[in-house]
């Protein structure tokens, strides 16, 4: 490699365990749940990633309303899509089923976040999908 070339991909990334990735995803989800429509923050990543994160956290019982009551997955998706200014998929269940049927488990959101955390040193990889609207 030329000495003037910058290596942007770490050949020997630090080990990032699943527990740290899980904590990072939970923290990101908590942050996303506190975003209101009036905050004018937009999700600019793939909607399937938002659904995958939401579904995983919903299964863990983290999707609650402001009174601490569990909400349905459909209500969660509608709430997040509205607050993050993205189009709500007509059939969010089909999106989740397609995510589950992936041929490469390494393409899961958790695994991609782990790789970003390890290779780029980014402690909050989902933050890149949130942007302030003008």
C-alpha cells in the first residue's frame, strides 16, 4: 500500500461482543422512541433496517407508550414512521418475513452494526441514519 494512501478498513478490527452490540441497539432504539414528529428528524437509512430494529426491540418488550404500556407492533411502526418522516410500508409483516429469510445471516442489522463498530470505531452506528430536516 502506498504511504500516501489511507486504509479506511481496519485489517485487524477490535473484537466487539454481541452484548455490546445489543446494548448499543437498545440505546439507539430508546433514543428513536423519544423523537417526536416536531423534532423534524428524518430516518435516512433503509426502512427495512428501521423495521428490523423495531421488531427486535418489540420482541424484547421495549416498545412502550409514554405510560409504560406495551404497544402493538403495528402501532409501533406507524408511530416511528410518522415521527421519523418515512413512508410506512403497506405490509410491514412481509418486510420482517423477508428479513428472517435472508440467505446470509451476516447481513443482519446487528452484525452490520458490529462490523461498523469494529472497523470504523463508531460507537453509535445507527446515528448515521438520523438527520435533522431543514
